[in-house]
């Protein structure tokens, strides 16, 4: 039976999920029920290799295609080698067999063994090898692994390096309304993003999003989660670690909630931890009624911007609209909170009661050395400050990602 959004929200906010420490051993867990030498049964009459040795995507697709709307497909724990696109084309739940719904997220400390969908070293599909293509899809306790290191010499990597990042995506939601990503993991994307999301009323909760892309190589960057266009979406209690472009970026989320997410950088830089954007005017950039609250961003001097509100460091498109950004904690970013291209006279952006520390007065960005501060509000932004702190600087930070 598929869960409602309210039930999922209760699950994520009430269960004890320790995402502060990521499990170090990603080796495939013990396989489930055997259906022959080296295989497990995925659905009636369909088996696959759970060791990652033989291709499994065709078997998974066959089972997805025969699961009725409103039904469930439970994959036995193991690592499944993905050699072609996996499409979830109807409103079903895909999850790991035998894992309780209130269990910790995949790959964190004390997590249960999950089913891992791991990209083959030669995999090259146009835009994400896992695609959600209908409404009311739930992906729960599943690992989507782009296996970046094994794919560095692949055709997909060549396309990434040339500036076409779609083949490097892990997954996309292609206009999937009322869809859920829960207690899962998206890791090791080759480039682009760990998960690109389009579709209203999403719930993205309790997931681990880590090590996507490579910040040191041109065009090999990857967001953790890229929300292109949504409204009334809830992005709650996810753990982001060492993603190489922006850990969590949204192009619109009117009436939505982004709260209690943790972003940490320990070994890889990023351009920003959290960003509200409009993707150079290609999305509405509408955050009216949205609440971005109680998120924690710990950069350890590895994020250019802890929280970036507005597109202008990247491009000169129109300002984003509205949004309340409050009670967040940002530590150790080169610039703590930068408001540059946010708010209008009729839809100001509220920024208040955030705690920012550890940002220097000057820092080196992709554009070179520039002045910096804990909290900057540019003259081209319209901001309601409410309860302090006041901005440290009022600089235009244009053309300086």
C-alpha cells in the first residue's frame, strides 16, 4: 500500500536516523532468496544476479512493467548492474525487500542492507539511468550509484567533459507529481546531478546524497539534488555530503518547505551548499510562501557560498520571488549567505535569524580573489530582514560563481 505524504513526513521527522556518519563499506550485502545459482527472484518468473556481476536492468524493467499501479516491487538486497535505462512508468513503490519503513536511510551507520542500482562502467543514457515517469511513484530504501570512478573513461564521461551533462545524471523525475524519494541514497554521479526533479508536491525526505561529481575537473561537477521546477514540495531531513556543484539547488518551490537538511563538506569543494535560483530565467524562480528553515550547512572552507539566494553570481536573469530563509546555521563558507538577485517590491525575500560564522573578509572564488563576508545583500535585491543580524556588506557579486 502506498503511503500518503503526511505519513511519510511523520516517518522522516519521528524516526531516529543517524546520518552524521556515512557507512564506509558499500560492498553488496548478502543476497536474498535464491532462484538458481547466483540469482535471486525479483518478481514471479524473473531473476537477476545480486552480486553486480551480470546485467540486471532488463530483469528489473520487466518486473517494473508488470507491477500494477498502486502496487509494490521489492528488490532483494544486493547490487544490480545497470546497463540500460530503468523506467518507472506507473504509480508504484520501488523498495528493498525486508527493510522496515522506519529503518535508517541506506548507507548510513546502522542502516539495513539496501538494493543498489549501480551504473555499468560503459553506461551512457541521455539523461539519468533511473527515471520516474508517472505520478504517485515512491522510491524507498534504494541506492542509486553512478559509479563515477569506474566510468571516467566512458563515452558518458567524454560527453560530460565536453559540456553535455545529461549522460552523467543518476536519476530524474520527469514531471512526476506527488512522488516520493525516501530513506534512499544517490551517490557517485558522473556529472550533472544525483537526482533532477520536476513535478509538483514532491516529498524528498531522509535521504543520503553524497560524492556526486568532481569539483576539480571542468564540467565534471554535479549537484546533489537539482529541483528544476516544483511547488508545494517538502525537502526534509536529508544529509548532503561533498557534492561538487551545489548540494541542493531549487529553481522554484512556491508554497514548499526546505527544512532540517544537513550539508557537510569534508574532502570536496562546491560552488554552494544551498541555492534558490531560476536557472537563468528558464524556471519561474517563484518561492512565494516557501519556508527554508532550520537547515545546517558546514563548509569547512570548501563552499563558495553557504546559502545563495538569487542567480546573479552566475547570470543576470530576473530576481527570484519571495521565500522566507530563517533560523539556518552556516559555518565556514567563503561567503556565508549571499543575497544577489532575490526579491522584488511585490514579492520580497525574507532573511532573518540565521547564524553565520567563519567567513573571511576576502576569499578566492572561481572568478578569483574577491571581498567576502558572513552576510551580503546586494543593492539589486529586495529583502525583509526582520530580526537580525544585519548584513555585513552590500556588494554586487555578479559574474563570480
